[in-house]
C-alpha cells in the first residue's frame, strides 16, 4: 500500500431506518406468497434491490436472504421488537 497511515482508510457508513427493512421484509414475504403488489410497493422493492448488508463479515443483498435470516438481521440490528 502506498501512502502514510493517515492517508489510508476506508469508511463505509450506512444509516437505515428500521421501518425500511421491516417494510422490505414484509413485501418480500408477500411477494413470495404470490400476493399482488401495488406499483408503489414494486417500485420500493426495485429501488432497494441492491441493498447490501453485512452478515458475519460478508456482504450480502438483503433480498437474497431467507425470511428467517432477514428477521434475524432486523432483530440484531435494531433494539426495538420486531
């Protein structure tokens, strides 16, 4: 690596509102169950299709997690009840 220690750093700060993850999770469950989503709901899923989170040190897309894994992420990430 080049540069002094003061020049080398990586900062990745993400701020999510718990309601967003809960809403995305709920829509993904409904979608999987075959429910018809509104255009607004489809747009929300599309807008956040690339949402990437860290799980045990690995980066994964929230949409690709199982229902149980998404619930676990929400429960561990936010201190309020899900």
